[in-house]
C-alpha cells in the first residue's frame, strides 16, 4: 500500500468513526460476519439505471460477502461534477463508470487503482479477449488502468417506416454522404400543411464528438498524435471539408435538423422516438430507451461516407478508485461486470456493444435474444447490430489526456451554434486551436513527464 493511500484510508476510517452511528458498515463486532460494501457510481437514463442494477444484483447473488451500493445520477453533467467533488473531498466511489475522453483527468492525478496486476492474476478474464481499441483507450504509459465494458460507435438510427413510406432506399453499408443528405432532405417535411416543418431528416448535436468522424471520413486528422497529442490539426483542407459537410446540415445549408429553439424544447432522442426525426446519430447507449418504441420499425446503419469509411469510438470503463478500502472486493465486481455473465446481462438490455468479443459475437447481442432461451418474446431491435461490429474495422479514438475535456470545450464554444447561424469555419477553427493550446501544453507536463 502506498503511503498516500494509507493516509487517506486512515482519515477515512476516522471520519466514519465520527460520522456514522456505531462506527459505520466497515466496523464489525467480534464474531460478526465480515461484509464488504462497495459504492458503484454511474449515470444514464432510467433504462440504463435498470441495466446496471441488474448487474449489481446478479453479482451480489454469487458473492455473499460483498454489498454493492448503487450511486446513480441521471444526468451526465451532474454525474461528472459529483464524482469530481467526491474525489476532491476524499470520498470517491469505489468503482465508477467513465468515458475514455474523461478518465485521463483522474488517471493523471493518481486517483485510480490500475487494474493491470489484477487482470494479470485473474483466472476468469484475459486482456486478449477484449476489443483492442477499447483496451488501448484506457491505458496510461502502457499500463491498463481501467476495464472497458463496451466498444460502441456513432451510428445512424433510422425510422424504417418513414423510409418505406417515402420510397427512399434503406441505408446501405456503404452509402455515400450525398445519399444521406438526399434522404434527409426528402424526409424533412411539413406533414400537416401548416407552413412549419414538423418532421426533420436528422437529429444530431453540433459537437466535436459528433463531427470528428466526418473529419476523418474526409481524409483529415483531429490531432497530431492520438497517444501524445500536442495540438489540434483541423486547419487542413481535408479537415475543413469534413467540418463543412457536417455543418451544412444546419439552417445555412440543407436545413434538415431542428432549430435551436426546437432542440431546447425537446431532446433529439425524444424527437426520434415520437417520429419527429427520421434519423438520429447516436451510440449504442440509446438502444435500451429506443426499444420502448412501439409505433414504428427502426434499425441502425453505419455513418455515410465522404471519402472513406470512419466512425468514432464510444467506450466506457469500470475504474477502481485508488483510495478504495477493499480493492479485492472492488476488483471482484469489475471482473464480474466485464466477464461473461455481466457482459451478457448488459448486452441483453441493449446498453452496450460488449468489449468482450465472445459476447459481442453471441446471439444475445447480434440477435437481440433473451438470456433465458425459454423467454416468450421476439428478438429485440436493432436487427442490424452487426453494424456495430463491422464499425470496429473503421473505428478511431480520440485522446485520453487529462485535459481533453477542455479541448472539446474550446472547440464546442466556437461550433455549438453552427447549425443555427452563419459561421466562418476557418476562423472558428483558428480560434478553437488557439484556445485549446494551453490545455495541450498543460497535459504535456501533467501526463508525460
């Protein structure tokens, strides 16, 4: 145990003695059964909450000595503020889910317990069984720090009924950008004749995370080195072409996305679910909620191609806090959650594209089949889940440096209204590059010294 961890644990025990009646759950009377309580933090919509609670319950059913305390937050922003505050206050969750674009800030400060030694000693799971790109996203200086649960990607969810009703060909595996735009224009309609658009071709947010696949598809690069980036590289003609194509979906171009006021009044997922948008660009995490749709048939397709096929990694991992009182108990939960049973539970809910490749290739994920083969229900959508596995071959990831959220913030500050008002893209890129440079410089000192 490190000296810093020992001090933190000493003060945490003292705090528990002072604040918890009877000394708290970690202190037991002579002869009492030892029970380890671990706090598991995550965020998501109600469907995701149910999925992770199922994993926790299944784990507890086979691990009598461990109690998983679920610490759920519904909103992403609130969740990240909460865990950051918890870490700063010396009371972090024992294990928590985090996206690879966010985890670097915790890893760089020594707040995480690397899983590498636990993984090497595990008899239940092996590093070689997981999607390499997801594993790489959670490595620091060649050491595995967290265990990824998913290897998702940005895809196009589409309303198959609307495509059929308007005689538009269903999206193909290699559909071109122009075909995507033509479908979006045809599906942007005033369906009730009141002079206002009430069906939009596409719903997607104008953020860096959504734009980067199109930068790559146009032949551009986002940064100079994904493992040790020193700057954005969005000033090239190829990168600018990708940004311009994406932004052209807005009011100054094809006008196939909802207005700023409409987005403020109704989120994209809800709009798609009620039939107000024909296509939605999102990752696999939207699937549990979309499975509640009973009014139309929907499916998924890969992103349209500008010059070459590309998509962006969406991956979350279970990270262990360095200050966890019972690291072995915490690891046992992580090992279960990313192991065969945990991955199958989450795959059945639709939440993840399993990072465990054997489960990703199973009927539970690919066919939407129930874990219990006696269950009397049809397979659940999407019918084309193979798209997510095919995407791995053309998938790229963004950096995991400690200051990456600041880089995205600098970009989004210039582009977040790009659908709604005219934008000088070259000037916006120049400003985003200048404003993000201090974050890159600081990461070079924090992460790579």
